[in-house]
C-alpha cells in the first residue's frame, strides 16, 4: 500500500488529502472510496486509519482535511461550514473520477462521525456516488442542538447562538471575536460537562492516544449559526436505491441518529452493530475497527463491483 499527498479544489479552496493505493496489481481501474474525518479531526487520525486499511483490501482511498481545517485552505480557520463540508465530499468524488487508475462508475463514500452525516447529504445530491457507509455517523448539527444523546436542554444551544451573535458584532468592530472551545482542560471537566462520551472524546483528541497537532481544539464562532439550520438527514430519501451501511457501537450514545437515518432510507440499508463498542472506540480501537473494516470491505466489494456483460447490455 502506498500513500501520497494530493490536493484538489473545492469551491475555490485547496483541499489537502492523502491518496492510498494498493500494492497488488490490477487488471484495470479500481473502485475508490472517499473517507471523511470526524468534526475537529484531520486526515492523519481515524479517517486515515480506515483509508489505509481499506486500501490494503484493494480499494483506492482518499482521506482529506475539510476546508478551513487541517492542512486545507480556507478562512477563517476552524470554521465548521456544513455546506462546504458537503461540497468537499463532492469535490473529492470529482478528483477521483478523472484519475486513470479509478473506475469513475465505482466510487463510494465513507463518513466517520460528523462526516457520516455530511456523506449522506452529499450522496443524496450526487448520483456519481454508487454506495455510502458511515461509522459512528452523526448529524453534527443535531449534536450541537440536541446533545450527543438527544436530550440536551434547548437553553444550551440558545446560549451558543447568543455567544456567536456577540462574536459577529465584535468582529464588525474590528475586535478579536475569539473562538468556541471544543474540549475542556481535563478529563474530569469533560465528564462533568458531557459524561463518559465527552471523556472518550477528550482522551482521543487531547492525549497521546489520538492527538494530532493540526486537529482543531476550537471552532470559529460562525460555525454555530451555520449549524443552527443544517439538517444532514433531509437528503437521505434521495439516496434512493443506492446501498447504505451504517456501523455503530452497541454502547454509542449517538446511535439514535443512525436509527433515524435507517428509518428514513428507502433503498437497501443495513444498521450493523459492533458489540461492546462506544462511539469513539470505532475511531481507533483495533478490536472494534477490525470487524468494522471487515464489514465495510464486504459492503463495498459487493456494491462497487464491476458490472458483468449482462449488466452492461441492460
């Protein structure tokens, strides 16, 4: 398996990505997957792990940094712009579709955490995508508005909107608007704010377990009101007859969102549960990632297979 750094354009923003290619010879162009990272993540973390392992299984894979984040361009830094994130997925499909080593009719999307929701929206609006899968997939806008478990007091998000409005006014005055902190200073503070789910996020992003220097610790304040009106799941019915796989842990507090998606989907769909895994366990824990990759491999092998002669005549 080889990895190279590449860039592509997404609505005028340079997107930095890692392209993974299998070592084994191929008779022709290969199927390819776009792999998106969680919110605040970068391509060197969970999305890179999945991209590498799926490349070892025979797929060309592309793990990218979202616009405004990681090594990608875009100002302000740390902006979580749902519309742009969806565009990033579509731009990644465009990049892959014109490569000679990729079969443009055999491209799929894989979204992890926040990218799970974005990949669903992108698939609904882009008929070049033949199959889509998510791992610990969420609508990050719902998570901000309703909490990871769906029962957050509405006053919490209203307070964020108030703070975002004040930040916009400060910026208009030429003042530093500051940024929205994503992680507290300690695991104990994380537990007090969001229970075990928040602790696991802190341990992945803020300790040696998964920390990366370019992984975001804050969001630009305009992210909040951009997330206020976004709905990652509205386009799920538009996926239509294209296959959908969702992988969630049985201990994931966010799994209610995957159930929502499953109920909205109108075509072939599977909600696959990994026993004992939490939401964050599926980012990097080998005992959970390995069976997830096995299921993803089977799913994409089946649904990105080359059409036989009978299919072509049809």
